[in-house]
């Protein structure tokens, strides 16, 4: 039995990978493969022969095509290359931040964000990351917002209308109530029109009609909070926005209403 899996067998060779990617678009004549692949004829023939031996590709009357196994491998290779490309945009961000706080099913789909940009605090702009997030949120008509922390600057810029939805943590809610008790806030409810519910999350996100942004905790951050807001990731791709919308809907469906929590824990301020 071959020592390598079909996936390993393909991705460990640039020529085999290129051939599989080409055949994934449809059956291709041998001559067309030779013309399209930047490799010697002998290398292409050797790769085709080995792919046929492994049951990944087959030849019929001078035309090559993927087998069912080959098509599945091609799909897997495409996903692998998408992941490599995604991580390669900003490797430092993914080395310094935690992705385990994103629900598993959505973390596996992160490459769907496609192209993105990370805005970091820099000398001369010590609050650049937060300002990018705040300005994007303020400009959106009715964004979907997830936040695990309490920020006066953040709250001032939330679009206060009935279409805006906001998920906050119990910890952030407790801090807001305590500040009101201590006289540091003039009113308890700053955003009376916003649909607000309780969630359990350790990341911040904003989803607009044409963008999704989020901030993840760093690997050094406390395990229960998002304490570092010095980097904001923004994607404007259609697939990225769809990913963000589906993530928020998933969190919204599992969230809890605010009023029962307030009645139970903060009845004195109601």
C-alpha cells in the first residue's frame, strides 16, 4: 500500500499539483498540458504516469481527466492552497493572535475571507486599530456588532437605530452598570434603539454591508478577555462579508435576552 496519502502524493510535487489543478477545470489533451505547465516534457510525462498509477488521473484517447478520487484531491488541494495564501498575507497576525476563540466551524472557514488588511497601532497613531474599527462601524447603516469589552469611544459611534444588532458579554454589561452606580455614566442605557443581547465570546467584530472586521485576543492576553485592541483585521470581499454575517447569525441565535439578566443581577438600577 502506498506510504503517502493521495493528498500528500500530489502536494509534494509542484508538477503533480499543477497537473491536478489544470485537470480540475476539465479534461485536457496531453499537448495542452505540456504547453501549459512550466516543466520539461519528461517531468510532465512522469507526473502523468504516476498520477495514473495512483488512480488520481486517467487517459482516454489522448485526453487526461481526473478520476473521482482525483477530483476530491483537487478540491482538497485548492483548499490547502487557499489556506496557504490566506495565512501568507500577514503571518505575524496569525502567530500573535488566538483563533481558538472563533467557533470551530467558522475558524475552519477563515480562508473564505480572501484578501484582507490588518491595521495596527503605530508610532504617531497609537489608537489606529481602534479608530479604523470605530470609523467603519459609525459609517455603516445598521451593522452587526459583537464586543466583549466596554469602551466609551466605541459606544458613542454605534449607529443607534432599530436595525443595528449588538452582542455584548455579561462582563462588559457588569462594568457598564458599575460605572453607572459609581456616577461615571449619566444614563444606564446609551443605545435605546439598538437590539442588544448577551453572548459569550472573546473577540470583537463588526459586519457591515460591504465589510467585516474583527479583533482577536493575543496569545499573551488573559484567557477570559480581549485586552489587546492594537490590531484590527478588515476584509471587503463578498465571501468574507458572507462569512461574517453567518458567524454573527450563529452567535445571535445562541444569545440570551438582556432583561432577565438585568433583573436577576442588577435590579437596583432598573
